[in-house]
C-alpha cells in the first residue's frame, strides 16, 4: 500500500537520512533536503560514459531508493540484531581501511559510509522479513534449505599444480610421468582420508607448504576455482574425498555436509541464498516503494 512520505518520516528518520547537509542541497526528497555526501557517494559510483542528464537521473533514483529502504525499515518497526550490527561495523571499518583515502578525497565521511552500509543491512533485513513465515509473501524454510542444498557444495580442499615453474618464474609443462606421480599422490591421500585418517594428517605427504582451504561453492560462481569444480565436487559422496584434475590443476576434495553446523555455512549465507531466489523480484518491490519518494 502506497503512503505519502510526509506522513511517515519521523524526526529520528529525518535525522538519519538528511543530517550533515551543509549549504544548498543538490537533491530534495519530497521537499526535504538530503545530505550532499549521499549524493556524492552515488555520483562516484557512476560510469563516466553517462551523460550529465543520465547521471543526475541515476543519482536521484538511487537516493529515492535509499530513502525508501530506510523508511520502510523504520515504518515496519524492524531492528538489526546484535550480530548484524557487529557485521555492519566490521564491514564499514574494512571498507574505510582500504578505501578511506578515496572517500576522503571525494568528500564522503566515514559516518556517511556507515549510513550507506546501514541501509544495505536494512535492505537485507527487509528481504528476510518480507519472505519470512509472518511476512508478506512467506517462503518456507524447507524451500530455502532445498535451494541451498541443490545450488551449493561445501568442501575442504587442497590445491596442486600439474605444471612446473622454471628459474625465471615461467610455467613449464610437466611430463606425463610427472603428472602421473602427482595424481597418484593425491589419490593416495584421498584413499587415506576415506579410510579414516584426518585430512590434516593425510596431506603431510604432499609437502610442508600444503594448505587446506574451506570453501562454499555456488553452482554459478566458483570464485577463483576453475570451471567444472562445482560439478566435480557435487559428484563426490558427502563426507568422502577424491582427487579432481581440472586443466593444469589438481585438487584433493573432501566434501562435507553443506548444513554442517561446525562451519555454519547455512546461517551465514542464508540471506545470500534468499537473494538468489527472490532478489530480482524484491528489487522491483523496492522500486515500487521508491515511487512514493520524489527526488528532485
């Protein structure tokens, strides 16, 4: 149901969204001036190939969306949990550590960055609320878990190479005999793990520099892992290990239960999973909310 922003923007919300606006505002939302640092943040993210008019229109849409998300979060009486607040603080500190000098240069303060990231956390909270058991369009937990189980695979892995590196740092193809020895050693480790030896103990034979990597891999995004990794890992029986060769790389892969509470993947990535299921649909819902907030 559409509502006029003039009726629902509380004093606290106005302080959150529109404070620290020195001088004339570049954009007003429903007649209320917005913080120019918010304008600068969204302007900085635009492609330089856009025309001045296109940039201005995009910034206004982003600001209207930003106001809509914050307003809907407050109007529905939602609150961030302690864990969400901790994660938010960590995210902002990390972003400021790596990009703070850039934000300083363009005139975006850490507080403004915090407000932006808070709005993103609000959007996630709204997503979870909207599709919760008591939400607007409930999705059962079993449905989310079924999607998670089908589209993610959890593994512990050790990576190896099927090539050599010469004294100049250039890669040199292995001979067939060399490749076979590497493959045999990885197969041997897989056999040991399947026989009850811990992965930590079994990989000692592969060399001192060998490291175990714990990963959650999505069907459509294997990250830094090569194409085909998801399907190869998914083909391994849960709680079993196998050696997997993909191009110039070989992996010792131990597949674990994707819901293993020791790793906490489901609780950590549940929102990300819901985004993949309903993100496009929910984005359109936010767009409909934003229609109540006229930026000009």
